[in-house]
């Protein structure tokens, strides 16, 4: 998994798949690699929410979704300022 952020979608897919089969501990390890590669990418926090949801941690899943939305809003406002 070492390499460029171009691998991010594949890394997140693997984490989501692991969460889907309730291998959440492994999913979180994979997710940590994604966060290291792209700490401000909303997709990273959406995947985290899915992992928490698979664990039954609804509150933590909601917090991860809020973080993803915040990052999305911040990115959109940064783009608007450039014009």
C-alpha cells in the first residue's frame, strides 16, 4: 500500500470491503493508511463512518460524516475564493 495518493480509492475500497464482512480491526488499519496519504480528503472520513457503522458505533459514524462534510465545505469555499 505504500505509494502515491493515486492508490487512495483502492485503499478505501479495501477498508470498506473489510468493514462489510465485519473485519473492522483490519479495516481500521487499512483506513489509517488512507488517512496518512490524504488527511483532508472527505472520502477518507466517509469510509471511517462505514467502518464505525459496521461496528455499531453510530455516534462515531455520525462524527466521521460530519468531518467529511466539513472538509467538503472547506474545499468548496477555497475553490470559490480563487475566482
